[in-house]
C-alpha cells in the first residue's frame, strides 16, 4: 500500500510538528482539533515552522508555499479520516481520551487505514482493543520537536501485523527519520531510560542535596548531555513527564515512584516551558 494521505489528530505541540514534517515531505495532511480556536493555533504553529524551515534553508519559498497548501485543518474527525491511508493520533496522554478517538477512527476510516499513536507510554495493545482492526494499530513515537529529532520509535502491539510494521516503518523513514522497533511495554525505550534519571534528579533536589542548576550543570558538563534533566523536563512538559512516570510506576513498582517535587509542580500548574514556569522560570 502506498501512503498518500495522512491525518493527524490533535494540533498541539506534537500534532502540529508531525503534520509539518509530513507536509514538508510531500504528503497531503488533514489535521484535526476539538474546536476552531485551537485549530487556528495549531495551523499558526505550522506556519511558523514553515517560515523557520525557510530561514534554516530547509525549504525554498516555493516549497514553503506548497507545504502549506498540503495542510488542511478541520474540526471533523470523520472528514479527516474518510480517505486517510495512515492516521497519527497526538491527543492528550490519557488512555480514555485516546481510546475514544481510536474507536471513532476505526468506525469512520477505510479498511486499509493504519492507525498510529504518538503516545509516550500508554499501551498500544490496549488502544488496539478499542478497535476492530488490532493488526493495523501501531505506535509511532516522534520526539519533540518532530522536525529536528531524528528518531521515531516503532511500537508493536500484541496483534500488530508484520505488514503494518513494514508500512509504518517505511513511512517514518520516508519522513527522513531513523527508526527503532520495540515491543509494547511502558516507556518503550527512550522514556524508560530518561524518566528514572529525571526522577532521581528531582529526589536529589527534594532531599536538599544540591540545586536544580547543579544537577543540570553536572549532566551537561560531566556527561556531555545537550540539556540537563530539569531543562529537558521543562521542555517536554512536566504533566507529560509525570504521566509517563506514573505509568512506569504502575508497571515496574516502587523504583519509579514519582518524586513529590515533580508531583507538586504539576499540581500547581507549573508545567514547564508551555506555562512559562516549571523547574525554571521563562
Ligand atoms: N510533548 C512532548 O515532548 C511529547 C513527545 C513525544 C510524544 N508526546 C505525546 O504526544 C501526545 C500529544 O502531546 P502534546 O505535547 O502535543 O500535547 P498538547 O497538549 O500540546 O496537545 C494535545 C492536543 O490534542 C487536542 N485534542 C484532545 N482531544 C482531541 C480530540 N478528541 N480530537 C482532536 N484533538 C484533540 C487538544 O485540544 C490539544 O490541542 C501525547 O500522547 C504525548 O504523550 C509528547
């Protein structure tokens, strides 16, 4: 099956970024939001990425114009799903919200359509259970920001078929990404590695052993990381980091118990860069 049309559900940080990457690689893209206001915000974000693409020399002005033309915004999931070959879901990291979206997509899109989730840690097998096509459900986990980050984790649910894996993997590569395949399991590869580090960083500060700045300085200068764990968490969003950690805690036990420092930040609505306040002020 050749993928020509893509639908992206959710035009937040990830959905708009994924839609941009697809459109820049010549795919027709429909992007769906819950209301017109949020949709306009998502489309504005895509426009900004296109302008940035021109500024970085990745797109010519003509390519920029064509890229924008390939993106259609809608608030109707049915409209976007009706002729899509692959759909990438990027709504809130909430299993019930995602299951509802998958059920609706399953009912409205053609039989051949592959349904992918950009979830950071939720179970692909469980999402598949909301549909009658579990063999066509897969995880395509992009990283933030999708235009800059090279990796896509390809996550196999218990019933994902080899054909679905191959088509989804080829699609991710056609977007210019490198892929790694992993069986469905909380945190997949990257988040299972990175979240315990953030949690330990938070405990170091919570226990009064050192400061946020010192932890980030140690990670960047002592381990050559491009950003320390606190700066990275602010960038990802502390709500998302906590949701993934809670998932890992549930699956693997006490060693992943979220640090109260992180829990308190989320309760206070200090979610990082997107709220201009997290571990740092912006
Ligand atoms: N932020 C990251 O760094 C990152 C990285 C990788 C994966 N993810 C995952 O990507 C997904 C989205 O994350 P985000 O950071 O873009 O979140 P976000 O909150 O920025 O965006 C989510 C968007 O989905 C929309 N939405 C919710 N329900 C919807 C529905 N039924 N139909 C259409 N739109 C709907 C919301 O209105 C919102 O605009 C999550 O599953 C998250 O775990 C996030």
